[in-house]
C-alpha cells in the first residue's frame, strides 16, 4: 500500500483530497492540517506522495517543501503543490524548492486522479529502482568478499611456498605480520592500512623460492658469493609479485623488495636511505628482525627478549627507522600477547593470521 501525505489547513479541502486519494486504489491518505506535525510524521514514516497547499498557517507550502526535502531519504519523494492557476511566480519558486507537479484551484477531480496516479507510478518506480540498487550493492559486496577471501588464500599459499623451503615456521610469519600491524597502529596508519600490512607482510620472503637449497638451507655462515646470491631473494620476491592488480600483492612486492634496506643506506638490494625506503618495508624490517632473533632455529638458539630489544634500540637510526622502533616498544604489552598467542606450534598456526 502506498501512503499519500496531504497537508492543508482547510478542513473541507483536506476531506476532499483524502476522499480522492482513497479512490486511487491501494492508497492510504494521511491528512494533516499542521505542517510542523506533517514534517515530524514524514521523518519516521513511509511516504510515496506529498500533496501540499501553498497557503498554510505558520508556514507556506514553499517552506514546507524545502524542509521536507531536507529530511533524509525524502529527496526524491514526489510532491504536488495545490495553488491558484494564476500564481505562476509561486510555481516557479516551488519548482526551485523541489515540487514535481501542480494542481490548480478549484481542484478538478479527473485531473487530480490522473496527476496523482502518475506521481505514484513514478514513486513506485523510484522505490523499486532504489531497492534494486541496494540489492546490487549487497551482491557486489558479497562477490567482493569472496574475491578477497580467495586473494587471502592465495597470499597465504604463496607465503607457505617459501616457508616449505626455509627452516622458519608458519608461526614466524604470523607473529611478524601482527607485530607489523601493531607498529603501523602506533604510527597512526588507518585501519585499512593496518589490515593491508597484516595481509601483505607474510610475503616478505617469498623470493626465497628462487634461492638454491645449498645456500638457503646452509647451516653455517654464508660466503661472500653465497650471501650475494641470497640477497637476490628480495628482487625475486618483487619480480614475482609486481604488476598485479591486487593491492595486497602490490604491497607485498614493495615489502619483499625493501625489507632488507637499512635506514642509514647500507642495506640491500638498492641501498635506499631513510624515508626513501617505503614505510611498509621499514615497519616489516623491525618486526621481522625481532622475531627472527627471538625464535629458535636448527642453526641458532633464540635470543632473550631483552637482548633482542637492545639490538633494535642499538640499531635505531642506522639499521631501523627510529619511529618504527619506538612504536614497537610502545606496544610492548601487545607484542608479548601476540608472541604468546602465535607461539611455535606447527604449521596450523599460519592460518591464524587472517
């Protein structure tokens, strides 16, 4: 059923218009003589058509239309103004205020029924169009969520591909990704940027899939030549991920290439210095090194938390961005909580990142 709001302070006119509305079929008339009450009613009720007289006590029809249009969701509701036929200047102003049609006085029943019916058809079409748009928006949101879920799955599988060729555990990339998010939060990055970093950080070492096992898995110290080859994993990771339309993979490419750069310019592969190093890479550098130091590996024992913090502090301004180190330290309680939640416990922990 469609609802027609009628605003007229003349009782006889209000009764006549209400009677005519009932003849439209499947319509309910809401007759109100007070324009302020009519506006209040319209704020919380469904309105498919408004019929308002120009001459009202306390507020003319033009002001009523302006106020009605300011109500959220009432910007496209059809409005018919009832005026004398010789009031053309009023009609012009009413059009500017948001009126859609006019009805002359005295009201002609046949003309009223035709005009009101046309406006109700327009209102119904607009409502259906809005409902269709809302449905489409919901479907797009669902489809986007599915795409993002598949993208996250792809990211995790890419990260695990490097994982299988490296003695680091799945919990390592989970911890360092969450550490990275905490650092980003402390730096004031938006929630969306924090989420993006959380999802992209696990790909920091994806380029290790291109490093030969005799170098990647070597338990002892690498020779100068071997280390030069190992350094190429940053470039390999970038080349693997670059050019994607995915924002996550783009961020992953940036992180893969830059997370071994050092703040003083002595890092690799490009020797970038200071803020020339992308922020995500500077953040991941702190998170990755801390977790690597405090994690036990077949070729080394875990450092104590105090020793790892001392290492970060000593490297602040040379190896690491001082702001990233400070943000990490400021979030110490949360860092410890992440460390406890994502303790080394097998590969299944990897999935807890998302």
